[in-house]
C-alpha cells in the first residue's frame, strides 16, 4: 500500500478511524491510512475493491451531490426549488473576483454581485445578517452583523480572505443537526451555543477559560481562543466584558452560533424530537441526491414543517465533538458508524 499503513498497527488512532477499523473488520475489510495525519485512507474490501476516503468524507455520496452541498448558496437554492424552507441569501464578490470571471465568461460575471450589494440585501431582509464563507465549515469566519457598520466590517473581512462571501438572513430558532442515512434519521442533536454559568465570584474570563479547558479537542487543542473577535463582539452586544462577574446561577451565552466545534453544548433528541424536524431533514437529503448527510435545521416549532428552516447541509458530518460529550452520546455515535460501515460495505 506504499506510504499508507494498516491503521490497526498505529499506536494511536483518531476516533473515526478507530470505529472504521472496528466495524470494517466485521465485513472482513481492512483500513489503511496515511500515518502522519490519518486524514486520507482507503477501505480495502474483502473482495479486493479499494474504497478511498478523506477525513469524514466516506465513500457513500456521489461526488456531484457532495459538491453541491458544499456550496451553501446553490445548495440553499436547490432546496428552495424542492419546496424546503431556507433563509434568504446572497453571494457577493470582490471586484477582482468579478473581473477574473468576466475575462473568461462575461455572461456569468453579469450575474455576480459586488460588495456594494450587501447593504441592499440587509435593507430587504432586515438585521441581523450573517456573513460567512460560501464554502466553509465548523463556524470558521461566521460573523453576525446587527448594523450597517458591522455588516461592512464583516463583509470586508470575509471578502479579503475568500474573494466572496455569503450573506444570509438571520433566522431565529433552536439549532438541530439531523443525521440521515438512506432516508432514515440515525441521530438528532440539539446544539446550544457555548455558554458558562456564573458562580458569583469568577469573572467571565476565568469561567470561559475553565470551560474551554474542559472542552479541549482530542489532541489537547482549544476549540476557541479567549481573544477570538467573535467572542468579544458578542459580549459587547450584550453589554458584557471578560471582566464581568456573573451572579451565581446566571447562564451567559458567549457566541451567536451553536457549532460544537466552537464549544457548543449537545443534547441527544433522537427519540423525542418532533416529526417535522425529521421530515424536513429527510426531504432535504433526498432533494440533494445524498445518501448520507448532516442537515442543520433551525426550529421554532418541532411539530410543524413551517416551523423548521434548513440552514446548511453537510455531506460529511463529523461526530467526534458529539461523541465526547457523554457516555450515552458515545453509544449513539457508535451505532451511527456501524450503520455507515454496513451501508458502505453492503
């Protein structure tokens, strides 16, 4: 296998690779990975077929369907075409990006929006507006703007880093991640934003530091830095600072988004969630032609389709953050991975 090695011979395996090895063995298959990063690998089937994978991108979805899901704007438009409720959105580009496209395809460039369109979009949908990379994950560079000046600052930041930015209407609701495989819901995770509870004596800085230490990544890294600008901005919007000492029992929300990758909390709602949440997730997965997906749904009413809105779709959802939150959640993730491997090697 060249530079790839049998995963079970490595002294330490990532969570996903360890479960792949365990459940592939039930089918007589072996897993080989690159030993340095364990990020790229191949499942060697019992009949000799190689099934490559990269990170959490397992050999289940077609390439085209997975690529559409990665493009948040086109994904949202395709879902809306299928009758799925989604937030209003607009992609804006730098002048340089538009000029580059115009050189090769003037007709396509004519449909692109410049940075000046941001304010018009905000006036149409109202604040807050979220600004994010059109192709990104884990909440990286997702910024919330509540004023024109904040929108300008956020747009400038994302455009400078990516050349384009997705503006998205702010939608209220509880945050759910629904894991779907072949039309069946395997897990429903309610996600809550990173928060701390006051003890009456500790500052927010101290409370946050403790929380970030407890929620460290598998490799000992931090999910969020104490000086993260998203953190300071959110505290400022709520008239708080790192020096604030919350009263005992007071819960303080620290971020506007509930990504587990930024320290959010997770509750397993698989057994008791309203049917509308499951229905919109399976509909969205089918509309995109995906076999396996994590559907992010904002919910105001669990029992009504009109109370659910699909925010994003992830064709390669990671479950390691959810796994780490409790023993019960570990069992849930293991059941999901067993079903995934069974589907891959069926």
